[in-house]
């Protein structure tokens, strides 16, 4: 066996064990060296690695694994804690094993990973037995269905034989006996054969689709595979620099193609190291600034339609934008005059330029100004984007967003007539049956009153610009409510077919940007089925009737507070048509709760409400620092002078009497307060 | 012309089409150009087989929401998702009714572009010396003329069509 073949499977297994060892040693460290559950697992991993290394005659790896066993065994038996020094040694041993495994690969090309990369490339994947079983089961079932098709073909052949015999009889001199009965028997036999063949063909379709999906899925790896290496990178950087840092992760597990995951892993390893090196302050500095001694680096993974977003945030010192300007000038990236004129957002982008670093010292961890350049290179390679936000003294957040080439999502298949579209399940808020009078026309568009507010409604065939076959009943019977941020959109469909995990392929670049679509799924015949992009559809839907643009999110956000549904919907429709984003509250108490969660530009409030009335609500907003600056308008049926005075005393900036105002006067008043 | 462009059945045409890839190296020495003859509506065109990566008939094309009338939708070809464009729209011939373009060729340029037309009529091998420069009135993307008089065919540059589509899609179409 050639060496490459000999090591092929060992490398896959060894890399997995190394990742597990890293994770569990770091877990041990977090638990102060005590690990009743971790120690036996670590011993098993070291033992397995030792055995595997011996099988493929790699004595150095076997010796190190054996040494790890020796170091850990006494602690399992005595239950003594593993000291910090021992944990450091264990991690070093894991590093040496990693190097030995890497050395088994042919020399990488010159543009491969940088020396600082902590993430192994995922070139080969180990296929789990369950995944293999699923594939095998699908193929076996397809074979069963094909057998059935052969039986059906045989049945058709028998009918053909009988037909031939019957023809011979007809050609004979004597009239064929039981002619009608024979024809009827053949008709029934053919009908059965056709039905059977159709059923088997449908079954084969389903099984082939399953097999195709399972094969596609094998190409995808979970993002969690990155975490041990990133956690290790944070830990090592913190130790080297004498800092205390906790690494936290959040977000639902996503599955990505291995080459994307490898590249992103490299970029993220630079990001987390930078967060520790340049973001998190030393323990004394943190204490002096009133922060906990230990800093936090958070990694969040989110999927947005056809894109995946990694956000690496720290609670460190933030970025000194002026220092970035100076560094860029010093590197000759731009002139001092240009740097001075650069807006903050643009100046921050300079940190991704080659060699630009605000670090005054070079360490093993960072300071060369290379890491963020790698981040930008990786995002450029995948046609993604990288953005940075910082708040001096509070922290920094770097966001990497890349389009997904292939991804696995749970989605619900919905239909109108022959039009089938998948809707990502994570965007589905709920679904409801539509009554005949459920839809209302507001501000020139169809809306659905849902949970006390009017939300835009769009028919699926309309959203897809599809003209259905003549005679198709296009009346929507169901509304699928989709959500993006706090916005809701109702999509009218006539049936919901099923929920399934599907593999989403990107739309070909040659189709251009098709806004309402996130991609497409192959069906059993290899034909595309469309996948909705709810976020984009929602934005487009909001933009259309009133001419609002993609910058909709920048529109002032207004909270309408009224216990009357009619008043709420009326105010909402007027203000939405004027380009504002609207939230609704049914009482003063509800409004206070909502205002705690989101910043509003304006409150538009009724006076007479159960519980806290409008005067009290406005007065209450004056008591809180975070609400004091938000103007309020009272909209009420009470038009007396006393009421107006009371409203002014409470702090309302305008007082409008219901029944006396026009759309124009309301929007004019609102505009005077929030622009 | 070595082979007459009669209408062939699909399997025959497909075999002929595939065989041209095998023959290409040999025929190159004879300065022959391999052409696929296609009809879109009433117009007939020739396409260089070397610029094509595949041929499909009765392919399902799934419409997508786009303002680009020339973009008919998506199709799955050889396990890939491709954008299907109307050949008629690219060369400025009258628009065809929906579903009239059921044959597809996959462009060899790696851009996931397929061109749809009414029917493939056959393949031709012509000496390159038989190709004439385009004259006035030639459609967009025509590089040469094959034959003359009533039987004249415009030879379309598929790579140029694909490049134009890519350029056009680089500027997002409102959808």
C-alpha cells in the first residue's frame, strides 16, 4: 500500500481525535482541572490515537499519545485536579501531534494557509454510518421500486402476448369466442399495469430525490467543527499575552461546504486572535475601566437567506479611529489630508489594508497587520463582505458575510396551482387559514390584520410573477406569515405540502440578482424548485406601494399606542404610507415594554386607555433617561382646553383630536418632530 | 458541406452532436468547422459545436421573477443549475410564445448559461473556407454566413452571446 493510501484514513481519524482532545483539554481548563467526565474521555481519545498511530507505523505520534495517557491516568484514579501547567503541556502535545499529522500531507502550495492559521483544512470528510445507511437505504429502495417497474413491464408484455393471440384468432375463419370478454380482460390488465407503473415511478422519483439530497448533504460540514480550533486560538493568544478571555458562541448550527468552512475558519482564527490581542485589555486595565477582569470574545453564526454571517465581537477597548488613520498614513496607504477627511466608517475599513495595524508592538499573536488582510482576502474570494463596528472603550464587532454555494435548510413547500416554492422554515412565523374577509386594502395594498396590526399581504404567484394555467383557482386559502427582524409579511398560498430538509443551490450568477429568491432545490427529476428569500420579499413588499426604498430600515420607527384596533390600523396605514416603520401597542403598559426593547423615534398615543392612560404614559416616558428624548403626540377624542393643557404638562409635543385631523395634517405634524 | 442538415430524431442528433467532440481533433486538420443548426421561430442559425457543452430536448424550464424578458428561467442540466436565455431575444428575432423554446444548448463558457430555441435541426461540417464574413443586416453576435441565397445561415458566436449576458447581469435588473 502506498504511504498516501496508508495514511488516508488515519489522517481523517487523527484530525477528529485532535479536535476532540483540544476541546476536552480546554473544557478541563475551564473546570479548574477537575474533570470526572472529561478525564475518561481524554484517556480514551489518547489511547485510540496511540493505537491508530501504531497501526500505520507512526511511532512519534504513538509515543506522544502514550505520554498523554501517562499524564492523565493518575488524575482519573486519584481525582486530583490537573494543574494549569499540565494542561499547558497537554495542549503542547496536541500541537506536536497536529504538526506530525500535517507533515503527512504533501507540501502545500505557497498560497496555502498562513503560519498563524489554527484551522485545519477540511479536505476529506468522514462519512458517518448513519449517513451511509441512509444512502444505502435510498439506493436499495430505488432498486425495489425498479423491480416493481420490471414486474409492471412483464405484465404489459403478457397483455401484448394475449393481444397477439387474439389477433391470430380474429384472423382465423371462425369468429373469436368471448371476444368482448377478452378485450375487457386486457383493458383491465393494462389499466392495472399502468397504475402500478405510475405508482412505482412516483416511488422511484421520491427515492432518487432522497439519494440526491443525501449525497449533496455529505458535502456539507457543520460550523461547529471550527469551534475547537477557534477556542484554542483564543486560549493560546490570551495565555501568551497574559489576558483573561472567555470564548462564547451562539447561533444555530449551519452546514457549509468544506472548502468554504476551511477558508472561513482561517479568517475567523485571525479575527479571534485579533480580538484578544488588540481588543481585550489586560486585567488591570479592565479593572481600572470598571470592567470584569476577564474579557469576552463572542462568535455568532447566522444564516440570512442565501448568505451566512459570522460576527466576532469583543468587549474590549474598541478601535481608535484616529490611530487607524495615522497607521494608514504611515504605511503610505493614503495622504494625511485624505485620512483626515475620511468618514469614520471608511477610516475603519483601512484596518483591512495590507500592513495597517494600530499595534505598537509585535507579538507571537498579532501586530503585523496581516490577519485582517487575510480576512478581507477570504471574503473577497467568496464574493462576500466584511464590516466593522466599534465603540471606543466598549468593544468591537467584525462581521463576515459570504454567499452560500450549497447549504442545507429546513423548509416548507407551499403551492398555488402548479407553482411550488420552498420557504425557509426559520423565517416562518406562523400559518393561518384565510377567511373570506381576512384581507383589507390599506394604503393601496392588500393587508392582513394579524395580532392586532395590519401586515402587508402578497400572493405567492404575484411574488413570483407567475401567470398560472387558465382555470387555476388562485384564491389564497392560507397565509404563511414570514418574519424578518421585527417585520412580518403574509404570503398567500392555496396549500402547504410538507416540511423537509432540503439542499439549496445558489442561483447561477448569469441569472443576475433575483431578489425574491434565495436559491433553488433540485427535485427528483433534476429540475429546479424555487426557494423564497423572505427578507428580500418583505423589503420589496414594503417598498412598492409607497415608493419606499431598500433603505427602509433607516426610516424613523414610530410606536402607535391605542386600545382600539380600528384606530391603530388607521394610524398605521397613514404613517406607513408616509414612509415610517410602525410598531403597535395596545396599552401604555404594553408600550413601555416595547420601548424597553427597541428605540423609537416617536410615540403616537391615545389618551383614554384601560390601565395607564395616555397622559400617564407620556409623563412616564419623561422619567426615564432612555425615553426622555423621544417626542410624543397625543391623538384623542378629548378636545377640551383642559385636556390639551394636561397633555402639554405631561410632556406631549403635539395634541391631535380624532375626527378633526387629515392624513396630511397628521403626517405634517409627525414630520415636524421626526423628519 | 459534408452532411445535410435534415431534421434528425433526438437520439440521432445527440449521437451526432456527441461524436463531433470525438472527431474534432481529426477534422481540425481538414479545417472543418462543426456546426449545430438550430431554428428559433422562423429563423435558422448555426452554432459552433466547439462553443457548446451540451444539448437537451424538452427540458423543463422553471420561470423566475425577473424583469428580463429574455431570461426564461432556470433548468437543471448535467446536475448544474443554469440560467436559460431565449436565443431569439439575444439575436433580436421576434419573441416566441411561452414554452415554444424547448431545446437547450449549454454554453461552454463556465457561466451556467443555456440558450433556448425551438428545435435543433441537425449538425453540419463545413470547410472553414466556406464561411463568409457577415454583411449588413446580420443579427447581433453573427460572425459569419454559411451558404448563400435563401439557404444562407448566420453563424452565431455563442461565447459573445454568453459574454453579453454576463455583462448585462452584472448590472442588476430590477425584479
